[in-house]
């Protein structure tokens, strides 16, 4: 329907259009109707003309309205304020280009299409922001790096100097001058309040000025004074007005002597009150009271400020390293010197809780405690340290009764029967007849004979040494402890370089335990490391006669013959081993290795074929595949690999070999398929995940490689190898910040992983590497990877002596780590002599390492399958570039 025409200006709305709320409904409808029909309007009055029908103070209809909304006027003010909050459409708020500063439709309804439009605009803004995000972050990163280079932190500037404080000697530290006092003169020399005793004359003078007068001057009563004739006056004839108390004159004298006497009397009364009337003994001696007080004054001669400094320093040491016994002992002695004996006792008892295995702490606690408490402390110490001779001696010293001393020492000898000091103390308490018996027992228990045998060994008297050892080795040892004790004695002799003593112990032990494989093995390893080839072979020949089922003894004999170049003798030993251990996997594989190492490939194939038929294990199949692979028979190797996987699909090395063969043939898709199939069967195989990730990285699929490693970490949490590969992947891609972030996460998940800490050291900038290495050693003190990283760090700093020392520590703690031997050999090639280089090579060949990332990459390469240990060492060292 068309809108009706209007006669007014354009601002007037027709009757069917919505009207503004501010117009009165009656006025709008009436004006529009009359004007639209052109009729003469009859005047009428509406409510908007006369105002509201209710007064502003009238209450509203809501009986429970809150304050401020209870009258009509309050409601009108609220509506007016709401109208004032509408948008500002003034011309001053209008711009030709941007329009109004506010939103023209803020008061309108917010509908669904408005929400969709806002979402679209927000998505567009986000997309545009993401396009600029990389450039913005790169710019911010460069600005931050530039700022940090120009203004490094104070901590970074002095971090290396802080670490060097550990090298400062005590004399250098004491020679450092004290810091001057920068305060002003008044603060440095404050004027303390001085108190001076008041003299007696002061009190006498003021007493005279303050005395009372009890008589009235006659002149005061002459005119109108207090003497009146009227009754009721003060001067009355009745008694009682002037009492003797009021008439007491003030002399103005103060006797200080009497005050002193009163004070002494009071002190005597208090001392008498603390007397013990029951026993007749006084708790406090009145005559020696002041003397005792003087004895409580500290006798130290140091300055109180020095004591405070020492106390703070020792507190810091205790909090930094609470398991450091000297800190607790020093703290207790400081408090003892300053007269705070109870504080010293509390400190040393706290030290026994933090260092329960420290003899010195327990002995100090026993020294500070009184008699009975000291006995309890020593008893507690014995429970923690049952082998401590010093604690037993202290326990005996605390006893006053001779029988109690004997009882303590005999109990101590039950726990430590080989202590000469305990035997000597116990013998001194006995009567002559009993002392003679104890001396004979002491000779049996004390290891003096063993020491004599070691002396004979060092002197070259081999026969005497062996005779002494055979005579004393079985004395005083329980039957069930013989094997364990003898093996420890042999190791002790080796540590003391008494090799003949150790050989005699092994010989005696083998006579007692001829069928113990572990004893034969210990003896064989001893002859391998310290004997000759002939002595080793003779021992192994006897060993396999007594323990024919011990495969390792047969293999050691065959290997000894093979290393000596006697291949037929090695074959004969393995043949005898087959007879004693038919279908033994280890002996089959040893025979295959013997033939393949001597270029007898057909014999090795026949042996493997027999092994697959009689002892078909996964390792036998793996060796079969490898033999064909190294002979470049790829087709045969693949067929054997497929056959093996049908039987042993959960053996990850077979899947790895299948994928590596495909990689060698440049068949990347088949290699990826092989690795993926292997991971379905072996999801916890770390090498498989690494091979698949490196394959994707090799073909340029960096994102896919990253995703594979993330998936591997989800399936194998807390795996240091996978975290390390993730860090290195980002580092190789040039994303060092992401690599550092990943390393931080890796160390949170695997805080005790030495291989991660060793990598983290060299991810840091050079000034921070030393600090990182200290943190790594705190977490992984005996990890070979951390020790190797520290050695490389010293090498990079040209500290040759320290680097060589740390290399020695590394190969000593783990001689199976090939990477450590390779870095050590590379180091000696650059900084060592020919003798040192040859020593490292021989030690490496003797250790026969088999593990290490760089070592395995070379030793398991198909091209190097026949290389000896020394050749592999040279190859790995040649690949190392000391760019660290």
C-alpha cells in the first residue's frame, strides 16, 4: 500500500511509518491524519502539552524498588541519562573521509548477519596479520639481538669472571682490601648517647627545695589571715588538727649507704629462696655467683663484626650445600667459641641429620654433648656407620666402667674384625692371660699377612708370595662368604699392582670352586689384561674342561687363537664347542665370523644355511642378509630379508636393513614403505624412527620429517635420542631459536640425559658454555657424554693438559664408547706425541668399542665391514672437524 501524502516538511512521517519514540503518540497520529486528509483541525490538548499526570515526588508502582529509583523523578532522571548516552551526531564529530567518530548504529539491534559480518572481517584481519607475522617477528628478533649485543646484561658480562673465583686461592682472597665506607661523617661516626650517674648532692639539694612547712607565719594572720574569731576556723581549740605526722620536719639528707645495704639484703633474700632445703645443697652458690657470671662472658678475641660475617658465610655454605660436613662442623665450633653452646649443639645435631654418613660430624656432636647425651649420639652414629673404628673408640672412651668399655670394644670387633686399633684397645683392657688369647685371635683376623704377601710380590719373591697367600687366604672367612671375599681380595691386589698375589688367589679359588663359570671368567679376564697369550689359552683349556656348557669360554679360546693367526686351531676349538653345545647361536655366529673374516665366504654361507635349518633365530637371519649384502648380492639379500620377516616381523633390525638396501638402490618410496611397515610392527624402535625422519629430510621433506619426530616422541615419551634428533633437525635447517626451545623442553622431560646435556653445551654461545657445562656435571656427573663434552670444551679453549685429563676420565668410565676414543685420538694427533697417539690406539684396540653415533656410522657402513678396530679409529678421527 502506498504511503499517504503528507503536507508538512520532509521530516514529518506519514501515519504508516515508524515514528521516533520522543514524539507523543497522540500528537503524531492526530497531526498526520488531519494533515493527510486536508481537513481543518479542531484544537485539542494532549498529555505532552500539560506534562505528566503524576508529580515528580510521587512514589513508583514498585513497592520494592531500590534507593534512587523509588520516585517518578528518579525514573525520569534515569531515562534522560540514557538518552544522553546515545551516539554523538554533532557536526563537530563528523569527518568528510572517516565519517562519524562513533558508530551510527550502536544503539540498534545486533543480529546474526551482523555477527557473521564481524567474523568475516576478523578472519580477514587475522589473515593479513599472519602474512606479515614472519617478517615482523624476524625484524623484532634482529632488533632484540642488536639491542642485546649493544647492551648486554651485567650478569652476562661478568659470568666468566664469576666462574674464575673458584680458582682464587685463600691467600689471594685474604689479600683483597676491604671496601671503603662511602657514608658521610655523621653516619660513620654517630654520637652515641652518654649516660652519667647522678651524684648524691643532686638528690640532697632537690630534697631540701621540696620540703614541707607545717607552721604559719604570724604576719599572715595580722590582717585578715587564717586566725579568725569565727567558729569553724582552722585554729580551733579542739585537738587533732595538728598531728605529730604533719609536724615531722624534713631534714633534706639522703643516706646512700642505707640504700646499698637494702639492695644487698634483697639479693641475699633472693639467693636464699633458690636454695634446696631438702638435700641441703644450694642450686646457686651465693659466694661464687658473680664468678660464674664472669665465666659466661665469651673469651674470644675477635671483633663482633667478624663473627657476624663468619656466621653469615657459614649459613650460606650450609644452605648452598647442606650435605657438606665441614660446613656444619665449622658452624658449630664458631658458636662454641662465642659462648653459644646450645646453639652449637643444635647446629651439629642438624648436621648429623643432613650428613648421616660423616664420621667427623658424629664425633663433633659427641664432643659437644654432655655425658649421657653423648652416649646416645654415639649409639645413633653406630647405627649409621657400623664399620667406623673412630666412633667405636669414642664410644669406649665415654664409658667410665671397665666392663662397659670391654663390652663396647667386643661389639665393635664383631663388626670390624680386621681393625688393628680396635684389637689393640681391647687387648690393653684385658688381664695377661686373656690378652694372650686375644692377641692370637687378632693375628688371625688382621690382614697383616696379606700385606706381607704384597710386599714379597713387589720385591720379586713370587714363590714366597704365593705360599703366604695360600696359607692365609682361608683364615677367618665364613664358608658362604669365601667366593665373594676372595674375588674382592683379588681385585684389591690388582689395584695395588700385586699381580702374583691376585694370580695365587684365583688359583686357590679355582681349586675350591672348579665348576663356577664366574670364577673362571674373572681369572680369564685377568690373564687377558695382565698375563700372556699362552697363560690365557692354558687357563681357558682348563676352564672348558670343567665348564663345557660355558659358551663364552669356548669363544674366548677361539678368538685368542684367531688373533694369534692360528685359524685351524680356532676352527678346532669351535668344533669342540659345537659338540658340547649343539645348536648354540653364539657358536654358530662365531664360526661364521671366523670364516668371513678370513675371506672364506662359501664356508660362511654353508654355515649360515645349516644354522638357519637347525637354529633359525633372528640374528642368524640378519647375519645371512648382511653377508649377501656386503658381497653385493642384493637380490639374494632381499629374498633372505623377506623370508626372515615372515618369521620375525617384530625384529626391527630386519626392517632397517630392508629400508637401507632400498635407499642404496635410490628407491626412496620403497624405503619409506619399509620403514613405515617396520614402525607398525615395532613402534618403540628408536633407530627406525630416526631412519625414516632422515630419509624425509634427505629428499627435502622437512615438514614431514618434523611431523615424524613429533609422532615418535608421543609414542616414546622421555626418549633422549628422539629429542636430540629433533633439536638437530631444526639446527640443520637454520632455525636455531626453535632448536634452543626444543632443547629446553627436552631437558625438562629428560633432566638426567647426558647426551642431551652434552649437545646443550655447544648450542650455547661461547661465553655461556662453561656455565652450561657446570650445570651438566651437576646433573650427570658420571655420564661419559658429558665428560666428553667437557673435554672438547677444554680443547676448544686450548687448555691441553685439562682436556687430556678429561679424555682419560671419559674412556676410563666407559671404554665401549667409540666416539670418545675417536675424539681422544684426534686430540693426540693435533697436540700429542707419537707415543701418546700409539698408546691411545692400543688402548682402543684392547677395549674394542662398539657404540657411539660417529663410531657406528663408520663401523656399520657396508664399505668398512672388514676394517679392524685401528682402521675404524683412524676413519672416525679423520671425519671429526673440531669446529666446536
